């Protein structure tokens, strides 16, 4: 009975860690792609950036960066709250 409980918790933790890693991975790659494709570090990139940031792929990358960051913050907040409730 105890072994089944532990296996259940381990499976849940693996799911949560997997979701966290997906959010981090998407955020990481979206951030790097945004800098590379939407705001390049050249004079031409500076001149073109007002036009590039309106493109669909820059909008998608910006959405990914913003929402992934919020999800990561939320997951840390939930973990911190859970840990504090266990400590108290």
C-alpha cells in the first residue's frame, strides 16, 4: 500500500517537473530567437526593428516570452507557498 502511494507521488512530481522544463525551454528559445530575428544587434537591425516587431513570428515569440515567464513565476510561487505551509 505504501509503495503505491510513493509511486503515485513520484509520477505527479515527474509530470510537474516535465511541465516546468517545457515552460523554461520554450522561454529560453523564444528569447534567443526574438533577439536574433526581431531586434538584431546592428544599425540595420535598429532601423528595421519597428517593422519586424509587427510580424506574426515576432508577436508569437513575444507572447511565448511573456506567458512562459509568468508561468515560471507562478510555479515558483506555488512551490514556495507549499513549502512554507509544510514548514509551518
